[in-house]
């Protein structure tokens, strides 16, 4: 069971702007990108590498090349805003889209789109979603990936609520969660408190 909450002054700075109601969609998208890059940096720290011979202008040295193949799974809609910064870091990653929205009445996940092959040719999958509230969407996404045989799954979530983290860990103790902030509560509509509102609406101005 692993949870990493990034402890970093710059992350806290950008996260505060992200939470702020007055932050407009254009800036909100930039902040999501910045923080997603930080999450990806942490979540890819332990990827497997292979030694390669590198010719510098002066000599030859043993360098390193990523050996794990990576799949990115953004959960639509809000996860879409995290794709580009993660691809910047791992340009060879494959992107598979998964559409899940939360039923507003019951706060339960509803899958509406799945563009993931039956046997994805990767060793590691990174689920991208700015928010983990009840954890229902993340749990559903992990279940989809496990059913397709992916063994190493990590969740990258800008904000994660304590109850949702517990729910994911209870069902999928082997899945690592990376977040910029662990928020304590959910309100009676299952919104994260203090949170940042709805990351999809705020990115896409809806
Ligand atoms: C939000 C968010 C997560 C989910 C988190 O999506 O982006 O996918 O809710 O809640 P949970 O942990 O309780 O499942 P939403 O349903 O608002 O869809 P959207 O991304 O299209 O806005």
C-alpha cells in the first residue's frame, strides 16, 4: 500500500492558486499541467532502466535507457489536461482514453468510453485524473486495467481525499497513489473539501 503526498514549496504554491475560486480556466489548465508534471516526475522515479553505451563528444560512457513501457490512461474529461506534461517527460508513452463520469445523485462511477486494448503492451500504467474524491472512478479504472493484465498501476491525482484514498487502498492495495495534497473530507455531495471545485468544469469552462 503506497501513498506519496509531494512535499514541495513550489507544488504547494501552485496548488494554492489552483484551489482559488478566482483562478480563470486558462490559468487553471496551466496549473494542472505544471502539477501533473511534478506528479509524473515522482511516479516514474523507479521505472526500470537498461544500460546503453553513449558516445559523448569526448568519450564513451555507460548511460541509461528506460526499459519499462508506459501507458497513460487519462480519465475523461478532467484527466485530459494532464496528458501533455506527462508525455513531455515520457514521449514514448502510449495514451489510452477512459471515459468515466460520476453519477451526480449517487456519486458512483459510470463508464462511457474505453479505448484500451485487450492486452496492452506495457509494463506500467499511469492513471491520470486531477481528483480522487470517493475513489469510485479510480477504483473502476484500476479494475479495467487489471482485467487487461497490467500488473503495475499508479494513480496520479492532483488532489486526493482521505476517504477515497482509503477506499482505493482497501480494494487495490498493490496500486500506488501519487498526489500533491491529501484533503481530509468530502461534503454531503461527495465533493473534496477544501478541494478545488470540479476540475473538469474549471478546465473546460463548463
Ligand atoms: C470527477 C473527477 C474524477 C471523479 C472523482 O470527474 O475528475 O474523475 O470526479 O470522483 P470519485 O473519486 O468520487 O469517483 P467528473 O465525474 O466530474 O467528470 P468530468 O471529469 O467529466 O468533469
